[in-house]
């Protein structure tokens, strides 16, 4: 799929993945009895089970043999996924959905810096401008949250963009070296590691049947499917592009929590979020113009 996916379709699929990711906040606000580590365990467990079924259907039964032969790169990516899975859900129990999502939005800057200094990825000026504008929006919101005393949730949430920056750079490096190790199963590895780590912390389990239905939905629709899609998109999109598109989760998640759980965002979140999303949209529009001009500038082939 990744070899024939166009840039435009990769962008659309990444936006879809981002929307699916953004449903976590509003769903967790409707849980009855499950708490922080139990929420994390069940979501990771259901993701693990879903991918146990979906991966062989998608890639054939040989996928498990590939996992065994993939080596440390796949397991390093899986470790990154496990950190993201765990830190995100724990942070949601410590602070507001908007605060978690905005903190995660520093990922483009971290990704750009990591990819620049580890794999030498050169960023166009438009991407640096977009990152700078997004950073201003994040700083505007971040300052207000620190004043409000929501430090613990912010610190935990910060683990997500750090792990994401490392992960997207691993995917890009894997693609550039030509080894073509399939990193989609790394999402399954991440779910497995997250479930194993959080189960002792979640015991004894107290989730109701209502909670289990919601958490199963998160495991399949909010993690398994969009995370696999994002890895496929990362084969076509650059690491900073993937991270910038992921910023849409700030908009989607905040609006869903506002609409579905009555978590009204502060003016700082609204204006800062608009600046972040505007930077993202501007970067993608300029990138589209550059590709269009490059295609039109190519000389036409002579007709026989």
C-alpha cells in the first residue's frame, strides 16, 4: 500500500487517522468506574487483540515471521508506541483534554529537530515558519495551563510528543536506508508492551461492562486502525509533515470534548489552537503549490 500511495491520499488518510485519534478524550469522559492505569491497560489490550486479527488479514499469515526477523528497529518503534499509548491515557486522567492535546502539539518541533540532527532531513523554509507559528500558539495555551496549576498532567503528556518524534524519525530512517522493514506491526508490539506494563498497576480490575464496550471501541477504532494508517502514511510523508498533520488532533479532540463532554475550552485554547491549525493548513497549501509548479515545469515528452 505504501509503495503506490500518492502524497495527496497520504495526507487525507493521515487526517482521517488524526480524527480517529481525537475521539479518546470524549470517550474517556463517559467511563463509569475504570481509572487511569486500568483505562490504559484495557485500551492497549483491545488494540493488541484487534491487531492480532487485522494484521494477518491485511498482510497475510507471514506477518508474524516478519516480526520475528525485523530486529531492533521494530522493537524500538514498538517501545515508542507503548510510551505514547500509556502516557496519553494517564495524562487524560490528570488534566483536561485540551491541555493534553495542546501539550502533544509540540511534536512537530521535536520531530524536526530529531530528524534534522539524526538523519540530516533538510526542512524547507515554509515548514520552519509553520513550526514557529505553531510554537507560538502552543506557548500561548501552555502558559495559561501552567498558571492554572495543571503541571502533573502536562509533564506526563509531554512524554507523548517526545516518543512520537523518535518514532517518526525511525520510520523515515528505515525508509531511507532501503531496508524496508514493515513497521506497521510495531503498533501491535507497542500495545503488547503497554498492556504488560500497566496490568500490575491496574489490578484489581474494576471496569464495568459499559466501560469495557467503550474501551474496546477505543482499542479498535481509536488506536489499532489509525495507528496502522499513520505508519503507512509515514512511508510517503516526511516526518515533520506527519507530525504537523497530527496537530489536527488538537482541533478535533477539543471540539469533540466540548460537544460531547461539556469541557469548554478557554479563550487561550481557542486562539492558540486556531494559530496552530492555521500554520498547518498554510504549510500544506504551500507544499501543494510547490508540487503543482514542479509538475507543470517538467518538459512534455515528444509524441511519436
